[in-house]
């Protein structure tokens, strides 16, 4: 048949199974990383809210500033963690692609 490259059925099946295996491995690694980031973010949130509560207890008029501090701290940290998660996911897919292409 013209126009179609000759492929060996076994190699094609092997290639597909390796790709599926790599995809599952990447999904598992990202799930572990996501749990790690969520746990770290929760711990940070507890610390920040506790510190803000202590300051508000000492100086009740500072609640507006503490609210802004808590909000900016949590939003900034969430944005950085989200960016790290996306960057690491891209890196994992790039590594898997290089490995499937034979290190090219």
C-alpha cells in the first residue's frame, strides 16, 4: 500500500503499551505531588490564620490589615504552588517524550 509506512504490528503494540504505561506513571506522580502541595498549603494556612488571630486578639483594630495579609499570603502561595505543579507536569511529559523518542 502506497502512502502508509510499513510497520511491524508487534512494535506498534509495544509502543502503545509503553505510552499508556508512561501516561499512568505521570498521572500517579502528579497525584502524589498534588497531595504534597495540598498538605503543605493547609499547614501554611493554619499557621497564617493562627498568627493573624493572635495579632487581632492583641490589637483588635488591626483586623483589616490582618485580613489583607492573610488573603495576600494565601493567594500568593496558592499561585506559586499552582505554577510549580504545572511546570513539573510539563517537565514529566517532556521527559517521557524524550524517553519514548530514544533520548533525542
